[in-house]
C-alpha cells in the first residue's frame, strides 16, 4: 500500500474507532479527520499542479486521484457526524460566525489552489520567472482575500442593520403596548371608581328608603284604629 494511503487509513480508522466509543470526544475525532483531509487534499493538489511529491514517495506507486477524492469525501463525512460538537460546531452554527465561516471556508479551500495553478501555468509557458510568479501569487492572494473579507463584512453589516431595525421595531411595539396597557389600566381604574361610587350611592339610597319605611310603619302603628 502507498505510504500516503496507509497514513490516511490509519488516521481515519483511528477517528472512526474513537467515534464508536460510548461517549466520544468529538474534538479528537475531528482532528484525525482533518489530518486525513489535508493529506488527501495535498495529493489532489499534486495532481492538479503535476507535482508527484505531493502524492508519491520515491519510486513507490503514487496514490490515485480518485483515491484522494474519495478520502476527502470520507473525511468530510466523519467531520459531519456530529456537527454540534467540536470544531464543526462553529461552522454549523446559525449565528453570524457560522454564516461567515460557511461562506469563507469553501472559498479559502478552492481559490488559493486555483491561483497557484494559474501562476504555475504562466511559469511553464515561460511568461515570467519563478521569483516574479511567487510575488504575483502573494499579491493575488492578498487581493482575493481582501475582496472576500470585504464582501463578508458587508453582508454582516447588512444583517446587523436589519437586526438593529428589527430591535428598534420591537422596542417601539413594546412602548406602544405599554402605553396602551397604561391607558387601559387607567380607564379600568376610573370605571372601578365609578362603579364603587354607584354601589355606595345605591347603599345610601337603600338605607334612606329603609329609614323612611321604618318611619312610615311607626306612624301607621301609632294611629288609633
């Protein structure tokens, strides 16, 4: 077996063995999977750049391209086994950090190798020397990641403005609700006071009628037959 392939089998087998524990430590599992992914990714990049050193050691048979791709997919599958734990919890989060990570991470994985491929292609066509190609690669990476960071910062700022507007709307709705509650409470207090006054007036009238009735009975009883 090719040494690169053997190392990946060892890393991923160890990760899956740790994953099968009763209470697995997902951070360790994900570290093994990330190491296997990086080795597979280097082999994949080696095929793109035409550099056998990335996927072959000495005169031994190199690891095939489809094997590198299969190991990369398998590593991603192990990393996604429990996205709420370990390193992947940040990427899978619904918060602003998770959204930014999901947007930047694929671009960070794909764009630099493509930029390096175009630089190497220019060197192979003898359009410029290797020193100039390295300088161009550095400048190109700075420009690309500056644009990506600016775009994501703009997106986060837009989301933050929407959140602030939503908070202001909630505060306004809360203030209006509190005002209506206070107004309604005042109306209920006034109605309660009026009702109590009516009850008091009714009791006073009842007492007056009872007094008059008793007086009338006294007068009737005092009259001679």
